[in-house]
C-alpha cells in the first residue's frame, strides 16, 4: 500500500524529515512516534499528498479520493455548521447517500445535537470530532491520522478507539501519536522518527 | 449538477454564504470605492477633463479589487480548510475557479455601486467603458485570486499581494482606460479579452502547484 525509500523533506536549508524508509501492506496499522520536531507531521503530509518529498521515492497505492487525513487543524470552515461542512466535503468526495452517512457519523461521534451550530462556537474537542467525521465521511481505504487523540476528552477518545477498532484490517492506517498505549493492541508496525 | 462544474458551483456558493454570514469583505469594498470616488471628486481640479476622471476611476477599482483579494483566502486559512479542499477536490483547479467567481461577484457588486456614483460625480460612461470595466474585472480576479493564494501560503502576505497583483494589473488598466477614452475602443476590448483568456489558462493550469508544498 505504501512504500517509502529514503524519503526526505527540506524547506530551504531546514531539514524537516530525515531520510526514512518503510513499507506498509494493505490493511496494516503503522504507528509513528518521535519527539517534537522529528518530522511526524511532515511525513504524514507527504503521505497525504499535501507536500512532495525533496528526495527519495514515495509510492502510495490509494487515490486521493480514497484517502482520509486528520491534521492538527480540523480542515473545516468555522463559519459553517457541522452539517454544512460535511455536506460540502461529501459533495466534493462524491459520497453516495451523503445525508444518511453524515447523520450516522454525527450520531456516532456525539455531535448530532450540535450539528446546526457554527463550528467557530465548538470547543477544541468538538472540532476534533468533526474532523474525524470529515475523515471518515468517504469511507477511505487509507487513513493518515496526526495525533488524533489530542484535545479529546475521555468519552471522545473512547469513541475514536471504537472507530479505530472498526477500521482495523478494513482500512490501512498510519497514525502519529505520543500515546502508544492507546493503540497498543491495534498496531501491526512501528516507525520511530529521530529529530533532525 | 455533477462533476467539475458542480464542484465549482458548490465551492462558490460556500464563499457567498460565508460572506453573507461574516459580512467582512463586501461592505469594506463598497465603503472604500465610494469614499475614494468622493475624495477624488474634491481633489480633482476644476476643468481637469473627463480623461483624468476615467484614470481615477481605475485607481479606485484596482485598489477596491485588491481589498477584496486580500481577504479572499482568509476563511481557508482558519482551521487550515484549504488542506481539506485540496484533499477532497478531484481537480484542484475547481478551487481556484470557484474563488475567482466569488471574487468577481464581490467586485461586480462594488462596481454596481461605483459606476453610477462615478457617472454622478464625474462623467457618464458609455457601453464600451462598461464593457472595459467588466473585462478588466475578470482579468484582475483571474490573476488576483492566484496571486492571493500564493501570498496566503507565505509570510508577509499583505506586502506580497500588491507586489504581485499591481504589475499584472497594468495592462488591464491600459485596456480599461483605452476602452473608456479611445475613439476605437474595439482594439482595447479585444486586448482585454486576450489578456483574460491567456491568464485564465495560466492560472487554471498552475493552481495545483501553488497549493502543494
């Protein structure tokens, strides 16, 4: 599914990611760890196609419309409601029967009651849950999750745990975290990045 | 509506909805263009002639457009929504095209107020002059939206945007003023059409590279 050979990323003179090589089979679950500044976010942005490597070869066997990326930000519009955001992204992803799918995800991630409120009024944890709805909306075959447990309360983290367990084997997952214990039973591989 | 056109419509509608809720771009553009024309009205010496007034109209329109373009990608910077669009949109040029349509709608709305105000304060505008304004507005929004996306990606965006847009707007001002004052406006109108077509193709084709690191 993913094959990276000596992939490196630089921004000008600054090296954001040391050369890294790994392979991940379809249905695998890779946990990426490393200290702050080690390049976890950079690697995940490369995998999502939001950035291009400076050197090395990176092959991801999933089209962009089958990829779900969760970043540090929610990647949604603050002045739209959760439903309006998901309608827009569902439209762009060509999600079939998207009304039903949106309703089901909002219910599952505990946002149904707040679905018509503007996202700017959401707490950080609610925005993270909405971001997860956006990521899962189009039923992606590759999930790239950058610190997904950040800002989630215990209930939110448990719901995410449930979602991840549902996805194991069905989707390929790359997840960056500082909290390895959370995903201890799920991972099939571990990549430890070293700071530049 | 499906496919590429459907994406453009959905994205442009989202921009109009955001402006309807936030109301932070169009009111500023309207206030700026009207107050600029009023200042010019009192600053222009008596007997300066219509040609000078047409020139000032273009100064007002270009800077009004800049004001709108500076805010064009602000909703996308908040919560990094642009990354979400880049990932979700099959053909990323749809993002640029939708933003250009929205920017043109805001500039058009400002011009609906500015042109009658100009006719009242300075001189009447004939059909060729109005056509020149329309075509030049398309050109400014076409290049300005791309330049604004480039500026939004880096630091010092407030400085970079005018540095990118103003030089590219010079041919549009030449064409627009020419269409207003020349006895042969067709040449200028044809020039503006050509400019719009060339820069629309260039911007459409290059947007993909602007939004990828």
